[in-house]
């Protein structure tokens, strides 16, 4: 299993600030007069000094997390919660074995859960009706049937607010599900019910914890075991052989076979998990399963879908479309990544190959194929939508954000390759002095490793004049930022329907993190090229990000348990997202203040230094969150739900410095007492609190 981070530190937002001072005079010389030195450059200069002390191998690990939402979120959780000791997670009152799932799921409860179960089938069409799942367990009680019943019950309950009955149901099921999952992973029973349960877990518990479950966030990592064990069970059941026999029939027969959809769902889950790996390898069966999914999305199959709507459950039909579309998209992603890597391999053999042009053409080809797939998807949506009275906006929004997140994985790989062209020995725009006596495969490996080294990335970006690879990199980095913005827009459109919550939360954090990183890089680039550049407008994603922060809290039914040091993954992601929101707000205000300073006549009062923003922020939070973020107005998040004053993203190492920022924290009354999250982050980032009302920066 690939490591998520090294030494419990995530460096990804701290890399590009180092570019601000690279090959440039000191920041002070950029900002005349020196008395106005209270802006973003001052903060970034301090950060860059700390960055310079880190080992480049550690920094490189952060670059390798870009585009991998679950691994990235896990690494960030370890930073925020890694210093917390003796975390206790309270279990239920009863041992898990004493919980009778079938008894809990009586007729009234099944009727109440039915709407949620219907929504669940729009992603998992292989699920039989809830009453059938219940009957299967009653007839043949086993760890497999019990786990499946417990999971569909728990997940179906997510459509309800957390009243006393639903909360008790979830708490009781959580320990039972954990125990049953442990049994399944150990025993690997030859059961199709076990395969269904493992696919549900892979989709809704990608980090090993159930949605809304309280968990020790520092212990999280992507749960590859779900798919690994599902593959082992599938092999013991000869599932692939069975499906080869099914595929001997016509498309209509394949479409009507229930096992088809479990088979394709498992293939999609495996392909999705593979994208979280540092070195991406296409699953062995992906080409075949993707071809099968695409064969059911052609114009010739529209009639099959129409007949299915007349005779079957329309929500199940929508789920079949979700599975086909997801697998087809993931196939394109893996193929696109393989083709881009193929360009590098070809360039190592053919030195005169125009790598930049070839990579850009591959990106355009991928986007064209994705557009074609979108067209086929929309045709089938138009067939299904009238029958069910319109497809849920949440279902469509989730599909949109997943599609864009997957597309950005291809884009990030392409950006890495563009950087690597400067370190590929013999390439047209390669730097001089590169080792030459290497085999082609070694050349590619060497170039890609240099592309993920912060100092080498800095050298690439600051080439003067910029090479074609640099120009292409910035063009496609801007495209990537647009995709991140579209993801935030899709999240803002989500409602309270059931969908994979952890997907949404981790992709949201990854997207805003990517936007912040690219924003710092953009600032660095502009000031490296134009030393007098001070007017930088707020980014277009400034206001949408605040709306997404609120949406995540509503979706996650966020409640914190600082007393025990545990949170749900949703609440943890909300804290990370809220932290980054405040950083972006500070940057925006700093940039506005800087613009005002340099627009003022020389010698005027506006040119005089004023209190840094962080000081006013920590002393009352005046207008920090803007309209709609008043901590006193429910359901807007309160101060306890943020990482106040000790944001990971603003932390700097001032050891041995009595610099100008010390007064930002010394002897100042905070607006609120520090929370448990503040205290644990303080331990990580060398803050300490003298009292519940006073924060001191050491």
C-alpha cells in the first residue's frame, strides 16, 4: 500500500510559496516603500524559509498526492490530528453480536427506509428490493447476508435527519457492521451477498469508515482491502467465467442479467481505487468491462432501455446508467493516462519528438472522447427522465463532480509530463547537464522524478524565456483550475439525497486545495516576471467556496466531539475546508490592502504600515466570513467547527525570530476560547495557549 505521507506532514500547500523569492531580490525590494511591508509577500517569505529547510524527498511526496482525493485527505487529517494522543471512540451499549439487525428492521422501519433505499439503487442496481434482502437473511442467516442487510439499512437511513430513532439505529449498526466486515475480510466467504456488501463499502466507505461515523481521523487511509477481497471472492466464485458465458448472448440478454451489474460495479470500484495509487496501473479486466459497458450505451440500445423502463423499476434503470457511465468514464481516464505516459516513453526513444505537442494532442483527444460519452449519456437521460418525473439534481450534480475530478487526474498527469520534458535527456528543450547513459525506461523514470521535486519544478517554471512546455503547462493549469471551480459549483447544487458522501467531501477538499496552490503559483509567476505587480484581484471561486463550506456541513449533519478527540470524516473535511476558506479570505483582504497602499500617493497616511489582517482576524473575527458566515446564525457553522487561529495553511515557523508578526498573537484576547481542534493543531505547529482566553505564539 502506498504511503499517504511522510512523518505525518502534508506539504502540498507550502510548496509554491517558495517560488515567490526564487531568483529574485528580497521581497522587501519588490514593495516600495519598505514601510508598507505587511502583505502577502512577507508571509510567503517566512514560509519559504521554512520550506527551504525541509528535505526535498519529503516535499515531493505531497506533489504525488495531487489528484488523489482520498490519499490527500488522509494525509491532511494526519497533520491536523496526528498529535492527539489517547483517542477514545465510545462504542454502543451492546456488544455487536447482541444486535439483531432483522429485529431492528421491522415492517414500519422498512417502510420508513424505503425512499432512501430507492435512492441507493440509483447507484447500485444489483440490489434486490429491501424486503427481499431482509427475507434472504431470515432464510439463510450468515455473516454475508447480515452485513448486506446492515449496510443497506445504514445507508438508506442517510436520507433522514439525525433524530433520536435514526441516531440510535446508526449507532447500533456501526459496531455490528465493523464486526461483520472483519469476519468477511478474514474468511472470504464464497458469496455473492458478500460481493455486494464489499462493493457498497468500496463506494460509501472508501477510507474504511461509514458516512457520519465518528472516527479517529489520524488512522485513516484508503481501504483497498474491500476491492482486494472482492476480487479474491469473485475469483473463487468463477465470476469472470460466468460473465463470459453471459456475454455469449445478445446485448439485451446481458442487460437483463442481474449479475451483469454487480460485475460491472466491482470493475468500476477497482478502476476508481487504482487512480489513488502513486503509480497507476490499469486493472487487468478494465478494457473488457469498459467495452461491455459502452456496448450498452450505443444508439442501437436505446430501445432496450425504453423497454426496460416499461417493465422494470425505473430507479434501477437509472442505476444501470450510472454504472455504465462510471465504468466508461474510468476506462477513458485510465486510457488517457496510459497514452500520455506512452508519449514520454516514445520521446525517450525518439529525441526529435515534439513532446509538448504530443501531450497537448492527447489531452484534446481525451476531452473529445469524454464529450462523445457525455452525448451518449444525455441521450439515455432524456429517455429515462420523463418516466421518473425528472432526474434528481443531486444525482446529476454528483455525476458532474465525479466526472470532472476524474478528468483532472488526466490533466495532472499531463502537467507532470510537461515538466518532465525539461529533464528528459535528449529532448528538444531539456536542460543541459542531464545524465545521458541511461536506457529509455530509466530516462523516463528519472525525468518524472525530477518533475516531482520542488526545486526542479521551480527551475522549470521560472525559465526565461519560458519554453513551449512552460507555456503549455500554464495554459492547462488554468484549465485545471476551471475544472476545480466547476466541481465546487456542482457541490453547491447537491441536496439531501443519498450519494457517496466521502467522495464529495474529499473531492471538495482536494479541489479547493488545488485552487489555493495554483493561486499562490500564479502570484509567484506574476511577481517573478513583473516586480512592480501589486494589483491582484480576488479569484472567481472566492464566493462559491464559502457556499460549498456550508453545503458540506449540511450534508454531513456535522457534530463535533472535541471532548473525545473524534469526528466524522465529513466534519473533518469541513474543518479542513473551513480552514482553507479563511486563508483565501485573508489573502483576498491582504491583496486589497496592498493594492490600496501602492495606489496611494507617496508619503500619505495610506502608505503607512497598519495592523496585519491576522491580528484583526484573531481579535474579533470582524467580517472574516462575510455575509452568510455569521457564527451566531444557525445553521451556519459556529466557531467550534473551525480550526481557529492555528490554521495549518497559515502556520509558519518563527523560531528564533522576533519578527513583525509576533504581535499578531501575543497578549490578544481571542473572540472565542480555543477549541480542542485549536489545541491539537497548536501542538503540531508550535502554538501554545496560556489560558482559555489568551493565545500566545511562540
